[in-house]
């Protein structure tokens, strides 16, 4: 699989570590991960945004593992945040979890299905 990062010169440049587009060529499998919520296997929802974000990332990694993939296979991540005040914490945790991995990304501020959930993340992975 070949991933080509695209940040068109005639469009605004990314504000942090992500890219405006990613061209994926030669992928043999594509995994669409439904919105993962901050809930553990036993139904527990952690207190606070950072704990919830870490739980969501753990759930994403579990889905990737079930498909024999890793965070390295992510090509697109969509964040749904319940409040704009979580944007910078979300960025910090995303950068902590993903490190130097390149992705395309969207962040949306919106109402979330369950008021206890402060975020939801969906993703696309390829290999």
C-alpha cells in the first residue's frame, strides 16, 4: 500500500499534525470503524475528557487489532466533540497516541448520543 500525503498549495494548510488529504493506492483491505464511544467492556464511562479520550482510543485499537491492523494503518479519523472547550485536549491526546503517524482528520463540535459521552471517534484504516 502506498500513502501519499496531500496539502494542496491552493488551500489552507493544516493547523497541527495531520494532512488535508491522503491518497491511498494498492490497499488490499479497508476497515471502516464506527464511532467509538468512551465506554469500557463492562459499560463504565470514565470521568473527565482525557480519561474518556484514552478509553475511545483503546476501543479503536481493539477494533484495529481484531482486524489484524494497528494505528499505523489509520488513514482518516473523525472526531466528534461535545464542546469546543475540549479541542486542545483532544489535539494533545491525539498527538500523544498517534505520534508521528500521518492521517487525514476532521473535528466536529456537536451533540453526542449520550450526554455522559464527551467525544466519539470514527476512523478508516487500510493495508
